[in-house]
C-alpha cells in the first residue's frame, strides 16, 4: 500500500519563450521516501527544484504540497508550510558563526524574530537546541567559527543543518555532496539521514550526480532528460532499463558514473556466471 | 586570553568615556560642552541611520527627512504651547513613526539603489514642502524653538546658555544614554539577528522562512524614529529650525559620520558623530568651502578606509589576535 | 485651447531635450560601468556656468550673439577633462567595491563639484544677455515659441543621432557595447578596460555639461539646478529601462510632457512636482535600471 503523496507535480511545464525547461512533468513524493532526481546537466533538475520550492510559477500544470497549490508562492511561505531546501551553490551567512547560523533558523521557525528586546545570549532553550543540532552534524568544535572560514564540506553541512533546524516535513537537497571528496560524501549522507530522522523529516528529495550515492540511498529514482521524466522507478528497476541508463548516463559528464554502473552490471553478470 | 584583556579594554574605555561625559560641563570650556550637545543629537540620528545601513544593508539618502521632522515637531509643539520635553519626545516618536510607516511601506519594497533614490526623493520633497508652505512651516526662515520644560520644571528664569550647558546637557545625556541602550538591546535580540541575516544573504533568509520586506519595514520605522529623536534633541540647542535640516547635505553628514566612525560596529557611528561634530565646528568657522572638504573627506573614507575608524581598529586587533 | 496645447508641448519638448542629455550621460555610464553617477546634476551645473563664461568672453571678443551656439557647445565639450580627471583619480579605485560605496563616492564628487563651482563663479545666478532674444520667436497656432528652444531640441536630437551612430557604427562604440554586455570577455579579448571606462565616463559627463551649457540662454545658471535634473534623469532611466538610448529618449519625452501638464494643472506644486513624478515613476515602473542593480 502506497503511502500518501506529500508533494506532487501534475503535468508541470516551465517555458521561457520557445525553450521548454520542463515539459509535462508529473511526479510524486510520498511520505517516508527518499527520492533521487537524476539527469545530465541541462536536463531541468534545478528548474524542477525551483518550481517544487515555489520559486518559479509553472507555465502549465500544478504543484501541490500537503494538498495545497504552491505554484509560485515563494520560498518564504513554502518554508512556513514545511518544505525546506539546501543549495547546490552554497548559500551561507558569511558573517555568522556556526552557532548563529543554526540559531537564526530556529528563531525563524519559532517566530521569535519579532522579539525586539529579549536577549539572544540568555535564551537557554535556543542555545541548547542549536548546540544539539550542531552536535548532530559534528560541528560542535567549530561552533564559534565564522561560517565564511569553514571548509567547503562543513559549509555544506551547515546549509543542510540550518534547513533541518526548521523541522520541515519534506527537505529538498540540491547536490548535497557536490564539491566534496568521495570519502566526505558518505559521511555527509550518513549525518544527513540520521539528523533527518531525529528532526522528524518525513521525505527527502535528493538531486544528485553521484550514482553510487543515488543507488545506495534512494527508495526511488526519477530520471530527467531534456525537461521530461524519462523514468520513475526503484534503483533495481532502473539498472535493468538499459535505454534509460544509456540516455541518462551516456552524456559526457557522467562517464565516471557510467563506468561504475557498468562495473556493477558486469560484477552482477560475473556472479550469475559463477 | 588576549580577548579577555581586549574586552576589559573596551569596558575601561567605556567607563572613562562615561566619566568624561558626566563631568564635561565642569572640566571643559563652555564651547566644548556646547558642541557636545550637538554630538548627543547626532548620536541618536546616526544610530538610527546605521541601524538601517550597517545592520540591514539599506542605504538611505534621505534620513535628513526624519532629522528635520523631529526638529520641526519640537518647534510645532511649542507653538501649540506644549513645552514638556517628555511629551514632545512622545509626540516625536508618534509622528516620525507614522511617517516612517507610510514612507517605509513604499520604499522598502525596492532594491538597493532604487531604495536610495526613493529616500532621496522623499527627503527633497519634504525639503521643498518646508520651503513652499511657509505659512505653516516658516519657510526659509524656519521656526523658533523656545526653552523646553524638563521633567515638569520651567527654566524660564535661567539664562539660556546656562540652561543648555547644565540642565539640558544632563537631560540629553540621560535620554541619549537610555535610548542608545534600548537600541543595543534590539541589536542583540532575535530581531537584530534576523536583519543581519537578511543583509548577509537574502535568498537564504527567505528559504529560512524570513519575510524580507516585513523586517525591512520594521527596521525602517525604528531607524526613522531614532533619527527623528536626534533631531528633536538638537532643536533646543540650535534654537531655530529651518529647511536646511532636511536638505540632502544633512543626509550626507549622517552618512559621513557613519562611514568615518565605522558602519560595522555599534559604536562606530557614535565615534564618527563625535569626531565629525567637533571637526565641523572647527572647520566651519575657519573655512568657507566646507562642502568641498566634506566631500573630499567622504571620498577619502570611501576609497581608502570604507570600514571607518572602528573598522580599522577591529582589523588591527584581529591581526594581533591572529598573530598570537 | 490649441494655443495652450502647443505652448505646453513646446515647453515639454524643451525640458525633455535638456533632461535627455543628462539622462543619456547617466545611461552611458551605468550601462558600461554599472556605476550610478549621482554627480550628473553637478556636471550639468558646471556646463551651465562655463557656458555663461564662454558666451560672455566671446561676446566681448565681438562674436555676434546669434553665433553663441558655438561657444556654448565649446564650453560643454571643453569640460571633458573634469570627468577624465575624476575617473582616473577617484572613481577607478572603487570599481571593485560594494555598489553602495561607488554610489557614495559619486555623491562626494557632487559635493566637491558644487563647492568648486561656487569657488569659481560665486553662488549667485548668472545669465547671458541677448542670446535668447536674438534668435527671435515663432508663432505656432497662436502660441509664441522662442526659436532658441527649437534650436536646443534640434541639438539634442542631433546629439542623440550622433551617439546612436557612434554606438552602432564605430569601432569604439562596438567595444563599448561589448564591454557593457560582458566586461570579462571583452577584457580577455585584449581590450584595455581601464581606457574604455575612462572614455565612457568622460563621454557621460560631457553629455551632462553640454546639456547645461545649451540651456543657458533660456535661464540663469544657479547652484542648485542640478539636483532637480539628476532626479528627473533617474525617473527617465527608470521609465526607459536599461540598455538603449531609445529608452532615454522616450523616457525624457514622457517625463517632459507629464511635468508640463502637471504644472499647467496645478501650478502651485511646481517645486514639488519633480519629486512627486520621480517617486511615482520609481514606484510604478521599477524595472530596468534598478532591478539589475541588485
């Protein structure tokens, strides 16, 4: 029995004059799922994310979150509804310390921003929760470091941590492991998953290029190509679908992952032969 | 370790400054004390300006509107036979708050440079209004400001200068100190954190659920009120309010003070107000082409040291800290 | 009735022609350098005062008043060195800085220019005699229109065409347009951006000084006349949007007409009108220049 869809796009198209960034995209994100969106650069992943997070209004079609039409309502309102996002191109607060970075997310969530006179430093609850989250992400020692001075991987974690501090129901992560070393990637994913669980996230949407990550962690994979949904199935089903594999991964950018997929396939074949 | 001694250093400087201010009428010349009265007014004005600029990142080229509004409110109140300074301050807060709500609602929806030009236009509109509607505002000549009553006491029998240098000095010092403390609290509050977030990264702020223009609006209102309060405190000192207080040149003064002292620190603009006011007093009597010097100074600060004196001190201290 | 309309239009066109030159200067500088030149009004005033000097001198040298257009244009052009010096000695140091600081520097420049003008010419208004009247008047549908106004409008149009030609047909113009579109690539292609910026800024300021010089016969040169024009130019750029001279052209027309109509209908508000128009424009149509400035 499939769980309820918490976020869905129905026949969404997004065009700029004659160019269609997205064409008739229909997809669902259900409760309790981890869904990855893959596709070569230019396939429309970022546009899709922007439409799903209410930043762009679709030219055609609708996007629903928890049963509400969120087309173009803007990130601020959407965040309040329970959908958060992290960024591929880092968005940080350069002058904030790690601690302040998480604090502002919590302050926003609790609606405390209108407090003109209460002291931030003396708010024990706020401090406690901020430190807890920072701890989850392994950044406790760096809690007083300016976020601009953190290494790339930690900046990514901070971006994700602040999104999770909002206690969203659904979180959309735009290439959370890009720009970090391979060993870091798994660390980030592990932290991400355990923190999501602890903060009560119901569904995770990942936009990813790294196929190892995608195949290891996803319940379902949605493959985009030239603005259309090419496949929407489990990792196992996707592997068997050679046409999709070739189209999606046969692009120049994905040679490495294509190889790794080939190795996996030939590894399986060897197992079968043996 | 070094940090702690730096903190102690800051506290020490603060205490010394406080003591000097407290005893200034006794230890300094009449002239120096008189100029300090101007520093108080400008302090509030400039703190208001920088709340918008340094903390939120919006450059208002028209804060002279609020400064003059505060000053004219004092003059007007007295024309209506209201002499109680406390009541006048309250009226100033209400009037400037209302004006800030209205103008802010229009201005804060727009982007940075756009915002600056809009505020400039509003200030010049107000300036033109002050000149044109002379039957209400006194036109070019302005309005006289009489001696206010402080805490219910009428000082009519005290010579004006003595009143200013003693009773009014301590009154203004107290009011300035209190309101500055209030603003400090605001800066350190969740509200202050939120507007700093908006300045650092507007996109990320929105994605954290922060409503950008609401905070801009609120900041604009607080900023306008503070600058108006500064103008109101200055009014009895100047003795006569005229349209030049609303001119873009006055806005420029506030900006120069802020940049000179340092916009990234809370006390930066205050330091700038202090230096600027004494400098202006000294140079204005000596130079005819004051605007040129002013412009050159602004240009110098912008090109060479945009972070101002406090900023330079901060960088210097950081270098020491980093070197250890 | 027709008389009123014709008179109104004539006044509007004259004002538009003046604003156009300042706005074009602003546009050129912003388009390429992304700098908003708050001092554009001051350059206008500079041109105006210099215009009075050139005309007075030339009249003393025996030049017939009807040829005053020559010294006026010469005055405008001769001030190119001011813009050049300002760009090379001051402005170029802030290109890498936050947009607010560039803005504030041009503000500081405006302050310095204003006092410099006062130093050289004093703060009283200055007029040139005889020139305006010597061109005579023309009667159109009962409205009396000074011929000099028409001369100014023609000059403005000629300058607009020349600039248009320069941008589309000359090598310099193509380089400038490339620099406006993509400074990095233009730089990589071997164009010396420093030189381009210096030339562009100079051009922008000269348009302002020319505008100031040209209006001189019709009004007195006064210290504060610049700020009004600066504000109007911003309104024009906002209406016209970023990118083309056409925008500045039509924006100026619109602004001139709206101003004339408003003054005709509510003359008491003359001083305030300008700022009200600017506010209205900035509020109603914020696209173009300023959305891109973020």
